C-alpha cells in the first residue's frame, strides 16, 4: 500500500466518471466515453429511483449506493476495495499498529474466506489458527459471499469481546468452532535476538516507523554483541503481509549502497510510473545476510526480498512467497469512507514482476521437519479476479529454481534446541560463513 500526499476527494458520480478523459486517445473518443458514462449514470439513477419508490419495503439510499459501489469494485482485482467510514477508520488505525481485534490476516480464495496468516503474539496465533484455515462463519453468520471489509469489521472491536469463528482445516473431519476473546493489539513490528554474534530480526509488518524500529534493534544487537559488528543477520519476513511501501523502500535502502534501484512501478498507459533508488546514507555494513520468507510474505515483504536478491546482497531462504505484485493507493472520500485502488504493478530492480509468481528462494527450506513447504497456504494466484502474471521485463526469461543447501552445512550447538527449523538452518548457514570469532557465551539473548 502506498500513499499520496493529498488524498483526492470526490462524490459518487465523480468517482464513476473519473479517468475517462485521461484514457482517451482522441478528442472524439473522450466525448464518446463521457456521453456513454452519463447514459450509464442515468440508467443507475432510474433504477435507484424505482427501488426507492416501489420496493416492497422501505430502503436506505446510503446503503443502496454503498452496495452499488461495492458491486462495481467487485468486478475488479481483489485488492481494490470500498471501505465505509467505520472500516476506513480501522484501516488507518492498522497502519499505526494498534487496534482491538483478533490479529488475523484473511483473503478470499474462490468463494471462500481463508487465513493468510495469524499475526504473531495475538489472540488468533495463541488460539492455534493457521495459514490456510477456511473461515466458514463469524459469530454464526456464514462468510459465503461476505466481503472482506465486513468480515474484518465483525472480528474487530473492543478488547474483551468474544468472537466465535467456525473453521475448517485439512485433516478436520468436520468444521470446528473456536471462541476467541479480542485483545488490544499493539503490533511491535520489529523484534530481535542475538545468537553468539549473529542477529535475528523478525519484521512482522510494515507500519509507520518500521524502518526506524529496525535500526534501533540492530543497534541494540550490536550493543549486546559487546559493541562489535554482527557476524551476520537473519532478516525474518515470514508471515509478514506487507503494509506501507515507503517503509519497504527504506528497509531495502538500509542494506544497499547508494544509487541502486529498489523498486519501480508502472500503471496503465505508463501512468503512475516511478522508481525508488537507494541513498548512500545510514547503510549497514556488508555482513552476510539471509532473508527468510514463506507463503505469508506478501507485497512490501516481497519488495524487500526481491531488491536484496536482485542485487546479490542477501540469500533468500524458505518457501515461495505470496505473489502480490500490485500497488494500491488510499483515497479518502467526502463522507469519511475510503477507496483502496490498485494503480500500478511493481517490479524488482531486474524488471521482474512477481505478480502471481512470488519470489523464489535461493534455497528451498521446508517449514517443518516433515518437509512440508507450505504449498497449502493461499497465495495471490488463488484469489478471485487476481491479475495474471506478465512476461518478465528482463532480456531473457529463465525460470528460477531453488538451489540445494550446501552439503557441508554443519549443526551448531547454539541453535541445537531451536524448534524453528527454517531459522535454525539460516543461522547455521551464516555461522558457517562467519570468520572464527573469539569465544563468546553460548546461547541466545532474546529481544523485546
């Protein structure tokens, strides 16, 4: 998600007509498009009038118009949404990292609502909700045909409130009901730990000041390391659903030298085109870097992983990412409602569009000891009306294939008790690359 400095404000009719002249190639085409739009608006107004005056029960005009807007946007991609005022207010709270709710990311997969990922250390995660769970009902109301905005609204609310979720999961014989209490969720977007000179930084999402939080955690790790530079770092973007584009750019910039492309965007007919480059300021030292990703790594997470992979700054480990390669802007409307509108696709520094495909890790590392690679988790390609992948912008199209882990990868006593196999392998990999440091106390130092 990105932002424009001054949100556009417009009424319903203006929204329907917005953009028609800009799309025209000739003056005659512009006049024809505008005339056609007015005819369709007249048809809409006539139907609205018939319903208001003749429907069997009284109707609310605001509800009808909002339903018409939602129906219009329902013909577009799954990330273009109309948000009534109450939903829009909650969306703005999300980017601050504080809200009352369950802490669950959901998406539509066909006609179903499914869990993309539970957010770490939230009621949903503590209740055992998993990526790929199908959400059948919320408080007894079926989610069949329910739009995402309403589903999120039903799960949000004051801390202490009870929400009853009906879930189906592979391996369940029948749906199960799970009662969860809402909590006041304050997402600490960055957490860290030190493993004998090698850092692990977990970035949960990209909200306001995430990059500054990352800097503070890296400085904290260096202090824990006796003031010495890190021997390596695991940047953990697993189950990170994305967020603010400027924070993804800033985080990529932190690990790259100056004047390198980070991400570019291009919209229809070349509009909304931009390119973000790194600046030669506050750049981290060139220590070994591993980025951990999985199917829950989406959008801004994929921007960071793609930029660091294309420039050879990091080794990407884990499983295939979500594959959301589109950019949305937020438009605040006159009545306090909001429109999240897809305006462009984004591309990695080498011109790769990861839409539908995702980022392919350099090393495929399963999510658990059984070898499961997370293939059941929903991805962009599973979402209704998603954009199709487009050919690579690079001069040659070569299907990326993960490499096998080095045969000489050795176990490390410091990580032997870690229950997270992906993190353990990433740390062991970096330990094998690190120069022989002076002996330090074994074990890890957990972050906040």
